[in-house]
């Protein structure tokens, strides 16, 4: 009889363990499903974030180029205004680039000269 009583305890204890496992099963399944969904979202969004970061870096580089070109445009506009307003610069460009001279002047051309086009 003692052996039978022990068996009863083992059976009742074993069934309690099974009942606890069954009651925890939805929580476990939910946890695993939630982990899988989180992992899938992380992988899919992680790839997109990498691509977006790549384009963000490219965009920053292009914005830097735009600023640089805007500064160059401003410098060229100022140079243009200066050339239009100052007859000295107009004359200098005409002499150096187009080989113009004033009446009575002689132009000497030297081969290999840096001033000639």
C-alpha cells in the first residue's frame, strides 16, 4: 500500500506539472511568435535603414556640393559685376585674351608665354 500511495502522489504531481505546462503553453507560443515578428521586422527594417542611411550620406554630400557651387556662383557674379564696372579689367582681358592693342602699340608674341591662349 505504501508503494501505491507513492505512485498516487507521483501521478498527481506529474499531472499537476502537465497542467502547469499546458497553462503556460499559450504564453510561450505568444512569446515565440512575438520574438519571431520582432526579428522579422528588425531584419526587414534594418535593411531599409541601411539603404536610407546610404542615401542620407549621398544627400549630405550633394548638399555640400550645392553650397560649394552656390558660393562659386556668387564669386563669379561679383567678378562679372567688377568686370562690367571697371574699365581697367575690361581692357586687361581684351589685351590678354583677345590680343587687342591700343592704336600705336606693338604686340610682341613669345612662344610658350603663359599670357597667350
